[in-house]
C-alpha cells in the first residue's frame, strides 16, 4: 500500500514538472507545490525503510524448547553486536540438570550458502560452576578476530563445546553476599558499593572473584564487569569485603547499542572461584 502511494506521488511530481516547467521560473506557487510534493515523497520513502532491530537469534524463553548444549545445559538465547568492525556475542545458558554442573563453552559455527564452514569461535560463561536451575550469562568479543561481520554468512549453528576449564569452575555454593543486594536496578548503586562475601562452608575458601552481570529492560544480558578479586583466604563463618562499581564496562556499552536498548538496567552479582 505504501509503495503504491509513493509511486502515485512521484507520478504527480513528474507531471507537474512537465506541465509547469515553462512557467516554473516565474511562478513561485508552482515551485512551492513541487517542493512540497518532493518533501512528502521523501517522508513516505523514509517510512518504507526497514527499522533496524537487534539480531536476537535462538529462543529467549524456556517454553520454546531452548537449544540443548549437553545433558545438563541449554541455550536460552544469544545475539550479536558489532563495534569497530568486530562481532561480539552475548547470551545466557541454563542448567536444566538435577544438580550443580560445570558449564560448557558455547560454539558458534558460521556457514556459507553451500554449508561450507567459514569459521568457528566460542562464547565463555562468566563462571563455570552453575547450580541446578540457575542461569549463567556468557559473552565473546571479538569473534573471529573481526574476519566476518553480520551478513557475511548464510547461517550460524550453535552447539556445546568443551567444559569450562576446571580452574574457573570451582564449587561456590558455600558463598553468599551481604551488605548489598545481590540483584537490583543499576540506578540504585552508588559510584562505589561495598559488600561482603561470606563463607558459609566448613573449610577455608580462596580465589574468590566478584563479577556483575548487567541486563536490559527486556531481561537480556548486555555485558559484565570484573569488579573485584579477593586476594585472601576466607575462613568458615568469616567474610571478605569487595567493591563493585556502577559505571559502564566497554562490552556493556557495545551490547546496549546492538540491542537498541534504552534501559532501565539491572545488575546481578556473580561469585566465582579460581585456582
């Protein structure tokens, strides 16, 4: 319908040009009429332009049968964002198994029209240890070192790769956060936010890392910050202090653009253990 309107208006413009051209230089009203018609055509053509949308690929809800990565994990969703001629990948997985498990890497295989492999790269969960029923965001930037951009491939296949390196997948179920909400709106954070990591277990714990995952208004992961590393050993029943910040991280800023996201944004504190 819109294209028919545009064609009709352009026809009027052409006819006006033919019949009014001898007097155009003398008739200001004719020039104004043609200018108005041309402006209207430009407005209609602008309405026909496709609205850019973030490249959300996969299934964003559990009810729509997420992609299985292995016996324990499924892919909830993923999307790509580009910045400086490079592709960044973001997404989230969920542990659908009966117990805590080590998460796999997420493998992206890029194919051409003939199903030839153009390249392969992986996304990495923020922390490898995931409790049953819990989700874990992942990211990868840049993919393929900038060798491909969206539109350079015909299809993408997603699968589960090797388990995350065990040194970044230690049990953290004995840890909890105090003195600051573990989740909440980013606007509620001050420039520096002090909290405690409490060891509720029976043995000492070391190598604790504090990360914050950021989510947009639709609940999609848009990046993370590695806020603090506790270079101490936390004894049973004791705690270590940490600081998180409310500022943007580079990858979060790029994802916000790729998602076309305006906020409000929320955060989630993720505790990890490293050898």
